[in-house]
C-alpha cells in the first residue's frame, strides 16, 4: 500500500491541512490508483447492502471501487475453507476489479481472558449471539477472503474510561496486532493497525509509532 499527496491545500488554518491524494493498493501491475477522498461502499458478506452490483459502476464521483468488508459477517457461513477454495471474496461475489478493505466494523467490547493470553479476544455481536473472536479466528477469515487491505482487531473503549482501562486497551490492541501479523499467511496484503487511546493525545501518538 502506498499513499501519495497529489495536491495539498493552499488555505490557512484547519482548511489548509486538506489534501488530495492517490492510494495505491496493488492487486496487479495495472491496478489503477484510488483518488482520495474516496467513497467506501459498505457490504454484507462482500455485496453492497443498498445497491445492486450492476449499478456500482454508475455511482457518481467519487468512484465506488473501494468496498468495506467485515470479517465478522463470515463467522457462521460460508466456511473459510469454502471461501478459500473459491479464490477469496473477489471471486465469490464477482467483483474482481474492486478493492476490499476488511475491518471488523461492528461494535466491539472486550471480554475477560479465557484459557490464558493466547485465547484473549474481542467480543462481537453476530446473528447467533455474542462471540469471542481471537486473533487466530480473525486471521483465518482474512486469509480465506483475501482482502486488498485489512485492519487488525482492537480493544475499543469509550472515551470516559479510567486511565488504567485506557492503558489496558492500548496494550491489548498492540498485542492483537502483533498476533495478527504473526498469523498472516499471505505476508503481502496491506495492513492497518487500529489507533486507540481515547482523548489522550500521547496515547494515540504511541499507537501510530
């Protein structure tokens, strides 16, 4: 993944920090860059929720090449083996020319550890109830769906939690990122680490280093 600023704003103040850019996500030598700001279309298991796939290319500027994918939607079905045998989510839904950005995208609430640190994970609401998802579960889905870009799971907490809980959120999120990277089978897809830390600027800077 590579981001290039093509035109910074000449304005002053907050408006002067605006910029136009191009996002290169790979996916083949001839893959076009995504001009930013860009539209990210939400999907349910890879297909847009409120528009048929044949109308995707007719959306006005900005274009609709970026699709959001929540790996949590694949917890029940289809199985990771089925998706992998098909060739990933691009082949499964017939959108080979689009770019999938995978991130949990649903509300997250950390549950207590079960069976030691290797099984620590985040809780997600699914059609079959709340499920504890650890880095291995998450990366099994990532490796089968093969998105162009994926974000690791995070221990997200409200801004009003105590400093102790905020630090725990940071430590857990960094550990989960390390675990996800170590379990990444592709070793080539672009990865985003989640930024937590609430209102504490120093904590958020730590997450970006």
